[in-house]
């Protein structure tokens, strides 16, 4: 007990600074020893003694009242959740991007149609061209000696002369050439077998292949339909000699070949001259 202000032991003196007196022994009080007629004191922190167990801190607060600390397991769970959320968000973005890309690819791959615009101008028609007629045949294309070896036979004929007739009137003996459409003629003369055989050949320009085919048809031309000049054939072939003639169409031309010979030339030789020379001229016109 503290000494009083007057120095007398045991005589308590109340001062304004002293707290309210505690209840005397036997006076009614609360379980903590505080008088019932007084208001309870404010709560005070009571430290634990050595022999009292320390109270566990309230859940969610440490000893100093700081915010609760996250436990490692909670932190790990939160990290995993955050990663999962980020992955899900990334997947959504990727899916949207892929969908956008597929949509663009589908649009690119889809066939596009172009609206037809009515023509506003008229295109000039391309003029059709008619094939140009073959160039006029001239005797100069064959103005040379003729030699051939075929079927174990060698034939030779010397070049004599040639004439380009501007029309067929000079050689038309009966008017048949004009009726068939003959337009012009080239005449070529050869001499063979030492002068005992003559070859007189005409290339008649008919204008079209159809006209040439019609003129060369069997029964159309005869050996009397073309005029032979005196110096272009063997005049006495009728005195034991021989004569051969032949007409065929090649393109728009008719090849008319006449071979005459005197009695010194065999008929077989005359046949070969007529056949080989005629075929040779036909081949020349084919590749012309």
C-alpha cells in the first residue's frame, strides 16, 4: 500500500488522479472484481503468464493486426488458376484468329463470278479471206533436159522449147477447152531417141480444183481437142509409128501429155516415155 499524502500509513486520501476505489471485501462485484454500480473499465491487453497457454491468433490476422498472409498452397492455387485463365483466353483468341483465317481462306477459295456487262460497242467482223489462187504455171519451171531411171530403164529427152499461152484459144481445137473453163496454158516440148520421139506436154490452168477434176474426167478430153504445132511432134507417126496421150488433174491444173514416135521406136518405149514423163510433171505440181 502506498503512503498517503499526510504521511500516515493506512489513511488513503482520494485524489482526482486516482482511479475509483475498488469494492471492499464482501461488497457485491462482477466476476472480475469490479463493483456492480460502476461502469466496466475499457478492455485492456493482458499478457499471458508462463504457465498459461498463449491464445491462438484470430483467423485471418497476425499478432500485430496486419492483413492476413497468403499461405503457399493458396498462392500456388492462385497462380495455377491465373495461368489457366490466361491459357483459356489465349485459346479463345487463337480460335477466333483461326476462324477468321479460315473464313478469309474460304472466301479466297470460293469461285468468284464476274457480272457480265453488256457490250457498249460493236466489234467489226473479221473479214474472211479467200485462199489466193495458185500462181500461174510457166514453162520456165521445166525448161531443162529431162532424165530418169526407173524399172531398169533409163530415159533421156532434150529440151526443145516452151510457150506460155495467155489463154487457151490458140490450142483449143474444138472449143472443148473453153467449155471446160480453161484459162491459160503452158506448153513444153522435148526430143528423145535421137530425134525419133517427141514429147509435147501442156499444163492447163483451170482456176479451181473442181474445174480441173471435171475437165480430166474420162470421156471429157480427146487427142483431137488440142492443137499441136508442126514442130512439136513427129508428123509421120502414122506410118508405122506410135502415139500416146494422157490427161489427169492435179490441184487446179490439168496435165495433158502427148508422145509421138516414128517406126524406129518400139511401142513399149513410147509407153514408158509417156507414163514416166506424165507422172514426173504431176509430182512436180504436187510439191509446187
